């Protein structure tokens, strides 16, 4: 069975949590596509060459979840050749046998426009910054400023900017518990699976 769940949205909206839960519930593979850009940004050097030579081992680094890695990722993600180098791997994963959940910024719009389910997961910038701050600590105002800066860069870039696909279901998690958001997402997938 080929079945793709595309989950897009801004940083720290809950995409990762929802994606992992949906993948586990339905036995689908899961790819956090942000990790690809984080790994490219973290390696340093020429980002295009790094993206072209990226290996699964590069995704295992322990420092990919930091704020700095997120900023570096969003900077290399504006480079068209970096995005192009990562497309084939993501498309192949999306159409793998047995079902797949991919979360990112452009999954439903560019990587897999034919996805069977598209969700756009979002929340207010303040709520997202608060959640990220609970994970990373430090100064909450700085975390909010970074979230806003990353939103702007991700939405304004020329190639594959963050957009809501016309056929995506919008899920605002600002006032939802994790359990409720996961339940809504699983319901949508279950209905589409029939
Ligand atoms: O989802 P994340 O915070 O791990 O993503 C880090 C950065 O990578 C994000 O700011 C923009 C970029 N990204 C992207 O351009 N396209 C994707 N599909 C996923 C992430």
C-alpha cells in the first residue's frame, strides 16, 4: 500500500509529535525532513556539496535539535540547489511501500502534492516559542524572537516557501492538548484509509 501523510507547518507547532504518533498508530514510516536541513547546516562547508553527499549517518548527530542548528537549517534551506539535492530522497520515502508520514514545510505543496492526507499544523508564535523554550531553556524572549525570525525566513524564501496547500486540513494546536491534536489527526487519516 502506498499512502502518504504530509504534515507541514511552522517551527514548534507540534508537527513532530503528531507525525510520530500517526506513524506509530498506523505502522507507517516517519521522516522528519527538518533533520535533513539541520544536518546540512550543522556540517558546515559548502552546503550544496554537503546536501549532495548527505548520508543517513549525518542525521544521527546529537546536536541537531538546538536553536543554532534550527537557524543554520533555515539559512541553508533558502538555497535552491540544496533543496533540489534533497528532493529525490524525500519523494522516495513518501511513496515507500507500507505508508509514510513526512513532516516539514513543503511536503504537501512540493515534495508530495499527491499525498493522500495533508495537514497544516500551526499555533500562535507565542505558544510555539513557549513550547520550544520548555525544551531548550534559556531566555524565553530570545526563543520567541528566533521563532519569529525563522517563520519569516521560511515563508519569504523564493523556493518552496512555507504555504498551506489548498487541499490541506488546517489544525491549530494553540489551545489543543497533544492528545486531542493527535486524536484529530488520526481520525482524518483513518477516514481517508476507509
Ligand atoms: O522543522 P524544523 O524546525 O526541524 O526545520 C528546520 C528548518 O529547516 C526550517 O526552519 C526550514 C527548513 N525546512 C525546510 O525548508 N523544508 C522542510 N521540509 C523542513 C525544514
